[in-house]
């Protein structure tokens, strides 16, 4: 199941509101903060859409240098 762009925006707004109201008082709150920050990052990546996969160019084999004619 995929989410619509509007649904992602609403969820992102809700997560950001929750983050802005959080008051960290113990370790459990700190863990909740980290989970919400990861959730926000995931929603942002969904909002941006699929990113192209960059594959590095193959490296040249070591050996004798090429002669330019």
C-alpha cells in the first residue's frame, strides 16, 4: 500500500508538531524523540520520491600507461 502525497504531508506535519511539543525528561522520552526524528526523515524521503541510484564508474586496471599517438 502506498501513501498519497497529501497523506505524507499530513503525517509529516503531525510528527513535526509532536516533536515541537516534546519535553525530554528521561531516557524513554529521548528514545521516543529519536524514533520520531527517524519517522520524520522517512516521511521526507517518501515525499521526495525515489532517488536515482548512483553507481560509480569502474576503475581502470593498473598497468602500463596508455600511449597517446
